[in-house]
């Protein structure tokens, strides 16, 4: 299946990337919008790496396959958006960008992250949604990003989440929607500032009681946990609402249920998400 | 006074030594004899008025000269001290003039203690020592205040010297001084009220320290506050007239309100200064609200979709692969309608 929505748009309506860059240079615009320009390579954007003044670079909906290390030259870049490209690897240099706060590499074909990826000095929002990542391909220092306040890992292939996630003490948003998670580490309960937890569409049967430490039911909080093979008592509470689940997992009764469930060590439920049609897999299919 | 039992031949005047004529008057005083003209004041040589004389070292003086020459003057009233003389503090005193300088008690028969140039009775000396130890002395009775002092018009008193201006009850140190004219700095107008009456007068009480507020009053959260006591519930710094934010009965400074209650912009992570755009459990500066996929600015009227509680413009949503849109649509149908976007 060929997924190329850009090609449908008539060329006349599209200004060429070079023209956009020249205009931005002329008016000293620090925000560069290059979304949906049919760009396949950074070579189509000559002079881009010399625009040291730019603070935002948006390249979503293109066909970029390779991100050159030279992109890290843009030392003033705060927002880098590469959503919906065909990137399989990121350069190590990206992690050294001194001002990068928001990095969106969602909807690409990332199967690995470079070594030392977790050294971003300022990163606040990291969007890795809709890739091919799992726990075995996360670099060792991934959870060292103390400044991170939002981590989007939805639509990936995680079966386990490393316990080190508890180090992200500023994390407010954690999205794990539609992975293959079999369990959550109890360290998620250490994320005291967490106010959004998305774990719907996984293979979870129980929640560690430590999740009860979190405030996920206030008016400013969200807990999404549907579409999991929950044990009956949790499933029953979920019928009435997530606040009932949170109340329930704080009880002694649940602690007993949980311990018994963990010690029984049953085989995890089977994978149910059919990912064969994900465009992040496009290369393997073609 | 004529001698009767003695013979004239061996009687001689005590002053001039001469004998007496047979019919001459003779003055006899305690067995000594004088010619009447010789029985005079040793100082002024005049007869003693009404026969009263004072004798000192073998000589006789009229009252006046005796006082002038020998009698002590009282250190307090300056009068001659006749009779009992109190010699103390390098001076002479009438017994009734020598008193404790603090309590005015006569000291003649009680004894006294010299305290920094003052003669004090034993009790007052003990009190004076206590003052040196940091206690208060009542401005009215000069007695030591053992309990807490009552402060009034800049001085300290025993509470029991005063009565409540309103109900007349005897006061204690709990009494409250009330400024008659608020904002008027001088305190001669101040009056005292007992705690009960004070509380009924409607003088604002600070919600933090529970003391009356006599200067500027801040009214917030349904209470009154001293300006310096109205503080951020998080950092405890006073607002001092700066804007505060209320939440669940507590007040916060701008920074901590937003830090605690999430009105930080999702994009710039700064406190939202102007209008707030609220959606998807998040907030944005109006100019930072944009599609999370293509970063195009959006406004209230822009139709957008939701993916992981991030806004996605219609153009971008339409570019999502079909299988993802199908899943998103399904999830959206499952969620309770109250959470609709």
C-alpha cells in the first residue's frame, strides 16, 4: 500500500521549500513552516542549517527518511516537528541541542533511538507516538530527562515499561495507549505530578497498588484505561468509573488480590492489537 | 526664784560669781543660781522668752539661737528637726519625712535600703531589683507587674486600674486598646475595651494572626487580613497588593497558582498572562494554541480533533492513516459523551 497523501495535492498550490526558506530569511521569521511540502531530503532545503535564528522548524507530513546530524547546528531551535515522515533513525547530535523543548517524531518508522538519547538539557515534550519502539530498543539513559513533562509513547510495541520511568519526576503526561504492555512498573506511582495517564488498549490485567498514590481523578486529571483484559474486580469498578477504580486499588482487599495475582504468575494475555496495517511498518511490507 | 533653805553667805551666781543681796531675786535652775540679769541666752544675752531655754555643752540658749546654732534641718521639708532626728542618707530628717521613695512608707522604724541614691523599704527594693530583671512597673501605681502588662497609650499598667469603656468591667492584660479615630496616629484618643466588647465592635480580626487590624485591611477569601499577613499559601510571601488567585479557600501568588493548578501554557510552559485557551485538560496562551501535528495556529472557531488529548486540525487528521482514524473513532465512541471535545 502506498501511503503518499502529499502527492494528491496540485503542485501549483504548493510553494517550494526553498522559496519558504528564502522568505523566512528575508523577514527574519524565526518560525519555519514546511509542513506537507513533499520534502524527501534535507538537501531540498539549502542554507537551512545556517539559519541560526530559527526557534521552530515544522516538517510534518513530508517524506524525509534521514535526519542529518547537522540539524543540531540550529542552536536556538526550541520546537522541532517531524511528525509523519519516514524516519528510521535519529542522529545522536539531536540530544545536544541546547534549547530544544518540544520534539515531535510521531508517526515515523523509528525502531531504535540513538545511544545517549536521554541527554537533552531542556526537553519538555517528547512525542514518539506511532513508531516501532519497544523496551529493548530504548537507550540506557532514556529516563534521565528530568525536564520532561510529557512523554507520548502511544502506538508502539512496548510489552514492559522500564522501572526507571520513576526518575521522570516532572512528568505530568504519560501516554502508553495501544502498546502491548503486560504490566506497569510500580514506579509509575512515584510520578507525583502526573495528571494524565493513558494506558488504554494494552494487555494489562492488574495495576500496581502504588498507582493509588497518584491524583488521577481530580478535575484536572485524566486516567484512560479502557480496552485491557482487567481482572474482574477492576473491570467491575471501571464499569462505574475510573474514580471507583482508584478508590478500589487503594484498599487492603485489592492489595491482597494484587499479590495473589502476581504470585500466581499466569502467562500474559495474548496480543490483540493488529499492527500489520500501521504505516510505520510500511517499509517491511513493501 | 528665791532660795529659802540656803544661807545667802555661800550662794554665788553661776555666771558672774558674785553673791546676792538679801532681797535680790535669785534664779534657781536645777540647783544652779543666777542673778536674773545673768540668766540669759549665751548667744543674744537676752532673757529667755517665757523662761524656755535649751542647754548645750553647759551653756543655755534661747529657742531661736539654739535652733540657729545647733538644731538640724530636715532633708525633706527644710524645717528644724525638734525631737527625734533621723540621721540617714547623709542628712537629717523628721521621722515623718523620711519615707520610701517608691511607696512613701515611713522608714524610721522599718529600716531602709539604699538603692541607687534612693532610700527604699525592703519590699520596694525587691521590686526595683525585679525591674532590673526585665519586668514592668505599672505607670499608675509604680508597682511591679507580675502578670502580663496592659499596654495603653504607650505605657504599661496593671489591667485592674482600668475599666472597659463599654461595659465597665475591670480589665486585665487581655483588654484591647482601640484607636478612636482610625488612621489617626496620636494615641491620646485611644480607649480600652474588654475582649468581649471589643469583639462586638466589628473591628476586623486578621485571619492569620487573630489580632485586630488597625492599619490597612485586606479583605479576601471572606476574611480580613493584615497586609503583611495575607500571603501565598505555597511560598508564604505577602501579596502586598499584587494580584492573588483563589482556590479551595486558599490564596496563591500567580506563579504558584499556575504551577499548582495547571494554567501553564502547554507549549511555552509559562504562566498565561492574557486570555487562556482551555481544552483537552490543558491550557494555552491564545497565540500558542495550534495543531499539535502541523503547528498551524488555531482559534476558538477552528474545528479540531483530539488524539491523546492533543489537538489535531482537520487537515492533519485527514492525513492520518485510515487504520488509526478507525481506532480513534472507535475510542471516541466508547468514551462517555460528557468528555466530548
